[in-house]
């Protein structure tokens, strides 16, 4: 796609699936990668009060300027199950894209013609790299790095930092899954997605939850003791 037709560093990314499928971890890895590329972001996660099962989503808005809220519409939806497609397909803006399992992409008639569809054989990819089934979330993580030209080394380092307590084998498995997705999409689909993310600086930014920010603010203000009331 010609450079002049691209929308750079302005993207709303959403991933959805069952609780327990690693939605949160994948969203945080994506957010951390963008943050370390110098970009601003605003996350919102939605999940049921279940350890496993139930519908779970995480949405990330990315921009090259400071932002304070989400916006209406999703540019890229990653659906780890069919339920996510039907619940959120109408949120995808014209020119946006849907990434989903090839087994869930049989009903193209339910997806608007103005939305790009990228069906991916998650199960086959996972088998080829000899990884656990849950790793499909990371196959989807940078599945269209030609969709967002963030340097893969940043993503790999974020994965390493995220899973360092779980050991080298888990780091390797997650990294291989992400790289397999990157390679598949690059090989099998033309580069026609108009939204791009590019690294704009060497200095990363803090990625904080509201709780993190509250605690850091209290410490900065001089709070030295906070009692927990039973």
C-alpha cells in the first residue's frame, strides 16, 4: 500500500475470547511493545467474574500523542473464538480488519465487505511449532506485523520480561508462537491494511493500571504508611 494512503500511529486494537485463554497477557504484551516504541496508549479490559469460561476482551487505543480515553470503533479485531466475531464485528470500522481462526471464518456473509478478513489456521500453526494450544493468543499477537511495523525484537524482549519468572522454555514457546504468526501473515496475505504502527522513539513509557498510578502518586506525595482495614 502506498505510504500516503496509510494511517500511521493511530490504531484501536481489540482481542476477545474465553476467559483463561491469555487475553490479558496478550493485551499487556501488545501494550508494552507499543509503549517501548515511544507511543501513547489507553487500555480497557472487560471480563466476567470467572477463572475460566465466559467472554473476555481487552481493547487498546494507540496514538502518537497523549490520549485520555477510548474512541468509538475498532480498527483491528482479533477473535480467538466465534463468539467474539458475532459480539464485536459491528464495532470494526470500514477499512478495518478481523483476524480469526480459519474454522470460524466460514460465514463471510456476516462480515461487511468493507472489513478485511484474515483467516488463520491457528491449530495447524500451533502443531507445526509444537506448542500448547493456548499459545494461539501469541500467534495472533503480531500476526500482522506488516499491519504494524513494530520491530519484532521489541516484542520478543517484552515476552522475555513478561515470562522471565516462568523460565526459558515458556519464554521460548511464547516467542516462537509470536514469530510463527508474524511469518504466516507476511507470507500468505498481501500488505493492504491501511493502519500502521511505527517506532517513534527510543525511550519507553510507563504502562500503569489505575491502582499502580494511585500507589505511585501516594508515594510521591510522601505517604509512608497505609493500613489495611479488615
